[in-house]
């Protein structure tokens, strides 16, 4: 095994997109333990994987260095003698087969060994599992995958290990994230607040986390107020948020990048989804989902009963 090889791993998109490739990235780490993994993606999100030692470096997908590669297909998009020469292998995960073929063609024209996985119909499985199975097939010759007992499985790789920096658990602390990148994927805010009130009545403290896409909810949340021992948390750094998510007793949220982060950090997750987005974008880990054709069709009682089951609470 070459100890100084470098592998470029391409995953472009938002936080949820990146985390769908997390199990595949960790599989590469297992299969090529001596390699230096460089993630080509968004620096702000890639920093999470850098801190967790999933990758060794993050290259900005918006920078000029790899612009030719990401521009599209066609001869001369990637030239020999470019920055790509430092990599012995390029692996990528694209949200469409067409995009995957474009980048693969550009890499092969430059003589690069590559495994570019373009998303096709996932066959009734989560995108994260689709990517993982295709990545495992591409790495099949690796002796690591066949000799390490218990390693190399999806469940083993589907975890973002966040360094501990304080108490290992908050047994009665709940995190709720009421936002998402698309308004149609959001459960009504007043129903999240009703859950917070019910949890507060059972002695649970918590935080209502707002992210970049939830600015419209900040004022509304302030006007409605929160129960005692609950507070709003506006755009916390991902390092802080991931630490908290790894130590909460329950996370409740919509189909969003933060929900995928909670699952990756090992939190018990209760996710609220549009039926059309399942199973493709189902979070992994300790996750349960409730889905409906429209978010407003999901009732508070249904979510509360599921949350109470996860927390081991009895009664209404």
C-alpha cells in the first residue's frame, strides 16, 4: 500500500449533500489508511470533516484551482500537468448521472484514475446507502475491507466522531430545529413550540436552533416566547452545534442539513418529512421519520407520541 498517495474526493452542495457522502468518505479512509484525503467542496461544511479527521484537507470548490474540472465535459477541460497531478485517484459523488459522466470524461481525458458515482434511481434506498454501495464496489480490491472484522459496514462508517470537550451527555436536553432550505419542507412553527411546551412540562430543557435559512423564523419565535429552560440559538458555529447534537437526548427537525448532522453525530433523531423525499433523503443513524404528503398534515399528537416513545415517557 502506498503510504504517501493522495486522493481527491469531490462532493459539491449543501450540508445534507455532504453528509450523504460521509459513510463513503469514511470507507475510503478505512480502505486506504495511508492516503491523504482531500475534500473538494464547501470549506465551511468541509471543516466539520476536517476536525473529525475524516479528511486531511479541504479545497474550496468555488476557487479557481479546480474550476476547469467542475465546469463541464469536453476536451481540454482538465489538462495534463494541472493540480490534479498530485492525486493518484479521484472519487466523486454527483447528484445526477449526467453530471457524473461529464466529470468522469474530463478526468479520463487527462489520464486520471477515477471513480465518479452519479446518482441514478436509488432503487428504494437512501442516497447515502446508494453512494456507499457504489464506493465499496469501486474499492473492492482493498484487502482492508475483507480482513477487518466489523469495519467497512455502512453502520460503522455512518458516524461523525466529534471530539469531546465537556460533559458526555445531557440526559434531559432536547434540540429542535424548525427550519429547512425549502419552505414546503417545514412543519408549522407553532407545532414545534407546542412540543417544546410539552417537553418543558416533563422537565426537559432545550434549544430551538435557527440556521442560515431560518431568518424569517427568528422574529416569529421571539414574539411567541419559549417555555422556561428553553432558549433560541441563532446560527451557532457548526463545531458547537455538532458537539451539542452528539450529547442531546433527542433531536426533532425537518428534512434539512442540520437533521442529517444530528444523525451523523449519533443523536436520537425524530425527522419530519414530505413523503416524496423518502427514502432517498432519509437520515441514517438512530433516526425515526414521520412523513405525509404535506407537512401540515402531520399532527402534533402523532409527533409527541413518537417523541415520548423515544424518551421513554408514559402518558399523554
